[in-house]
C-alpha cells in the first residue's frame, strides 16, 4: 500500500511538472506577445506623428525654398506642431528682427497671466458727509483706473445728479491711477498715438480736471476746483454712488483684433503699475514684461530690445523663436488659450473679428483655421504675422513669420501663402 501511494505521488508529479512549466512558459509568451503588440502600436503611432510632421516640413521647406521676389535672407519663419509637440520648421528663427505689432501678443499674454483673465478696471464715485437737500456737506471722490475704454466723464457726473446733489460743500477729489499723458515711446513717431484720439483717462490730470469742470457745469452742479491724488486709495465713504468694472479682456480683444496702439500701450502701463495701484509708486521696480518672461518662459532676452507694449518703436528687436515660445506658453494655459482663440485674435471669415485681416486670406479655406496677430511698420519695411493654424490633418500649429526691409504688400502675400500651406 505504501509502495502504491509512492508510485501514485511520483506519477502525479511527473505529469504535473511539465504541464505547469508549459503553462508558465505560455503565460510568459503571452506577456511578451502583448508587450510586443503594445510596442508595435506605440511605434506605429509615433511613426505616424513623425510622418505627419515630415510631410508638413517638406511642404514648408519647399515653400520657403521656392522662388520669390523677396530676399529670403530677410525672412524668418518658425512653426511648431502643437498636437505632437514637435518643431516643424526653423528658418532664420534666431535672427533679431523688428516684430512691429506682433509685440502686442507679449503685452496681452503677460497681462492675462500676471493679472488673471478676470481682472477688471475699476471706477467709483464715493461721497462722505451729510446731504441736506441738494447740498452735500462732505467730499466727492471720483476713483478712476487707467481704463482706455472710458471716453467721457458724464457717467460719473450723472451719478451725482441722480443722487440729487446740486452743490458740493467740501472737496472734489479726483483719485486717478494715471495722472500723466499716454505717449508713444520716444523712438516712435509721436503721431502714432494722437492726443485727440486718446481716451480721457489717458490725457493727463490737467485735461481731466478741465473735462470734469465742464461736465459739472453742464449738469448744473456747483463744485470746488478738483484736487488730484495719484495712486488709487481706500477711502471711508458714507455712500457709493457708482461702482463700475470693465473686464480687461474687453480691452485686449480690440487691441489685438484691430491692432490698437493706444490700448496696447495703456495696458502695458496698467500691468507695469498694477502692483502698487493703491499706493503711490516708490523706488525702482522690475519691468513687468521682464518679470513675466523670467517666471514663465525662462527666456534670455538680454539681446532683445523691448521699448513699449504696442510694437510702435522701430528699435524693438526680438526673434521668431521667442514669439513662437510665447505662443506655445499661451497654448499651455487653458484660460489664455480659450480667450485668444475665441475672443481676442483676428480670424478670417468672422463677421466681427477680421480686424487687421480685412482684405487678407479671403475664402473658406482659411475660415476657422487661422487665428493671428498682424504687425506692420511701413516706414522701415517691417511686417509680421504670428498665431495659430488648424491644419486639414487636424493638427494645430503655432507659427511666426517676420519680414524685414521688404515691401509690405509683398510680405503680406508671402505670409498669407505660408498660412495656406499650413491649413491646406
């Protein structure tokens, strides 16, 4: 019986061992097979992406190498595939050139990042003291941010009239964020920001005081001469007669779409002084654009020249690679990306957002596929175009093209043809 049990046990082990070994071997083979299959899928996907980029590269390379009446040594092109996160084409992309109004992209993106997409300009009308009949025995304080969309002081005066105030027996204080006049950088033409077209809150304190006197007189309100206080303050007030907020994006959209130099330089000032908007400016502080670039792009701008926020200065100097890095950063920020694509960039075919693209890129080929900022300084033959393109291959591209020392009309045709290559 003992021998029989031993024989049975040995027989079972002889049968079980190869079976279990074969099972383990089969299981390992399955794992290897699955790994190989996964790798092959991954490799095929990678190859497809590379092939896609290679095809776009070939098309772009053929385009920049094709005959043109322009001097190609005066053209810089940089294209990045945002969908595969790969560089597609670099052509003179590190040469310093004049960006013209494409520099407004730096102003807009830095403002959205540093102040936030929901940031607002603020205006208030505050009163202190006691009102008896139509006479206010106290002070009236108008707080006004440097909002470039304000065209008149009537709204603030009307707030006093609605409150039944016909006489101010106290002080009239204009607490302004900005007391100087908005001007173009001294290297730009002074007529690029004409005084007669500058919004009231950017015309300087003397003009604002004058406009306030006229508005009060027109409303039949007796008031003392206005006093100026710079840097928004916190005032104890009995009543708030008016509190108004204007979204910063309402400034950024027309600034980019219609290439408004006034709004761009006004916004540049606003973000540069926002950190002490409720106190008087004291001491030296780092330029806000430098802070933004250091904190978010880590880009060495020591060789660049950044004189203003509008691109009006003919001495501004950047390269295409920098503008491309800026576009890539904006794409990585969901809120900024959304604002640029859906509100703030000019785009062909849109009823209200053609802006500076009027008479350019006509035809359905470009509709809902090009979102960009133009730049032009005719006096020095500088022209640029940068933004985003949605290709027919369903890839998104960031692109920059800068022309220098060239006829602006020819440069624009070249830029439009490049966009056609990207979306066709």
